């Protein structure tokens, strides 16, 4: 669980620097949801059955639905959501280019492990946000039936072909490394996000020790997801 903040965080309208960071964060999440929609819709083409194709397409539409509330909040803060998302397009697209799945099962693992890691990271950051923004971020991270769908199909496939489990375990480790690299790059490239993580006089933040504990929690949850899939991390 994310470490709780020690002080009350003021609303996003109270501090221009904090407002900029919130807009960046919500824009990054929104573009991530759009990317998830595109990826799941593309992966649906690889589905082995019509039922699987329908289920994955349904999950894709759910990702897109989450974007509306994020965009509404960005507009309420006085920014254009499409302009705000531009800085995150290239690094997120690059991540997906580097982790393009080779088949249906790699796509499922990426959807569960890769998206799960991103969701965990944003939940960690949410602990340092004002209540309104925190609630919006947390609600955007809800998985719905996504997890059950992926776990059931990957476990069944591994039961039929043990060699698949070894390949998918390697794939899961690669996703973990690529996702952490991408998250660090985005944070480093955006001064507002860096300042949000560091905190300030009136806002709690993450010192080096807290940052280390956060990445330990992210790793532990990644290992738990891999175990749920029946894979060795």
C-alpha cells in the first residue's frame, strides 16, 4: 500500500506548480488509457475464438470510457486535455513499440502485468494528491473483470503447454524492466511531475528512502501478479 501523506494536500487550484503537476499526471494517465484501448482492440484480432474477441473488445471500450472523467478534470483546471497529452505520446508509444506482443498470450500478459504495474505506480503517487484528484486517479485504475479474464486464459494455456509458461515468464520480466524505464523517463522529462514526487514545504513527498520502499512495493505486486498467472518471475 502507498505510504500515507503526513499533511493535508491543498486543492489543485491553490498552487500553480501543483496544478501543473496534476494536469501532467492526469494527461499521462489519460493517454495511457487511450493507448490501452488501441492495444486491446488490436490484440482482439489475435483472439482464438469469437467469445475471446468480444471480451477483449469489451475491455478495450472500458479503457476509453475512463478518459472522459480525466479530460473533464483537466479542463476544469484550465487546460486543453489533448494539448496536455502531447508530451506523453512519444514515450508511451515507444514503450509499446518495444513491447509489441508476438501472439495472443503475450498480449494477455502485457495487458495484465504491464498495465497492472502502471496502475500500481499511479496509485502510489495518488497518496500525495489532494482528495478530489486522488479519488479520480484511483477510480481510473479499477481493473473490473480484466484480471479474471486474463488469469483464466493464461493458466489454462500453460496447463496445456508447459513450455508456454517459460516463454511467458521471460516476457513478464522484460515488461517489468521496460515499464520501470519508461516511468522513470516520463518523470525525469517533466519537471512538474518530478517536483510532485519530491514534495515541498506545504506538501509531503518521497525522499530517497521512501522512493526505494515504493519500488520495492511495485516489485512485490509484480511478483504477485506473475504468480496469479502461474508464472515464475
